[in-house]
């Protein structure tokens, strides 16, 4: 199945009968030297995994761009001085990336930075650098922290953030560090402590990048007090201003705003 999907993306890059062909070629050929080579290699050799990921990235990006802009607007955007460098950077990141969440974030950042808000060159470059450092799980955790914070109107507890994506299972089969817990159905279930430990590393990474911060509560609600004094001042995972800028830049905002997404671009007569 994966091979079929890889072949499908290769065909869309090499067949003029594919609806995304023209836009994909515009994106590839906007990059001096690298672009024509990518366009030729897309159908001329058996692709390596990096090229396959890059091909898939280009095709899906072409679909997004074509949905919000016409050809003249696309050409105008690609002629802006930073566009080739930003596209080259994005494709290089895509070639060594994996995971649907990360590739979608990279496509949205490219769409927003090159076509939606092209004046934000510095922010786009910073976001690309951060995305190159992050994994699918980093992005999923950051988005989940944001979603939970918006849902409850306050930051979530740090110890709760460590459980994001950790799902109790009825059996410990396949777990590295199985820990017995109690499910909502009052029956035994297990979680993999190793997953929680991994989340702690991911949270520390997000904090080191300045995307989240652990904020300490000076006076927690009375129901949170514990006989263990170390638990009486719980930390809360709070997204920083930098984190929110990154989240906004990797969102699908350009797609959702329709034709207005090409702000800053000339409107065809």
C-alpha cells in the first residue's frame, strides 16, 4: 500500500495529465539549480525515502496552493526574493521528516509564509528551524496542550500534560514498562510508563525551545492539596507567546480564509 502511495505521488509530479502537475512544477522550478533537478529525478530514477517524502510534500502543497490562489497569484508569490530560499528550506526539511502531523505543519508553514503572509520572512524561517527540530509527537502534544487550555480556560497541570496520548489498555502485552492502573470501568488496565517518560522528554524539549513553560501556582485550589508537601504547588504547562506564534503559523489559516488568503499579493485584473 505504501509503495502504491509513493508511486501515486511520483505520477502526479511527472504526468501532465495530473491536476496538480502545473503547480507542482511551478514550485519545483522556482528553486534555482535544485528545482529542475528535482523535477527530472522525480520520474527518472527509483526514489529514495527522502525524495519520496519530498515528492509527497510538493504534491500536497501544490493542492493547498491551488485551492486558494490562481496561477498569476502563484507566479507573483514565487517571484518574491525570499520564496525560492524558503521553498528549498521546506523541501529539505520534508526530505528528512516523517509523520503526518509534522508534514502537515510544514506544508501549512510554507503556505502561510510564502503565499499567505509573505512579509513574515523572519518568522517563517524561525518556524522552519523549529519544525526541523520537532517530531510528530512534539507537535501533537503542543496542539493538545493548546486545545485543553482553551477548553478549560486555564493551563493544564504539568503532570496531566505528561499523560497526553497515553492510553490505558486491558493488557500489558508489548509494553516496555507496564504499570497497573484503574480504568473508569473499575477494571484493571495498564499503561506503559515508558510512554510517560518519553512525554517528559518531549515536554522538556518544548520548554527548551521556549514554546511552553512550567508555571508554578502560588495558591492551588484547596482540593488539590496533598499530604505530600511536594505536591501542594503543582506546575502548569502554559504555552508561551512564541509557542502561540508557531501554532498560528503551522495552522491551516490560509486555506480557511479562502481567496483572502493571498493578502499582500497583487489581484489579477
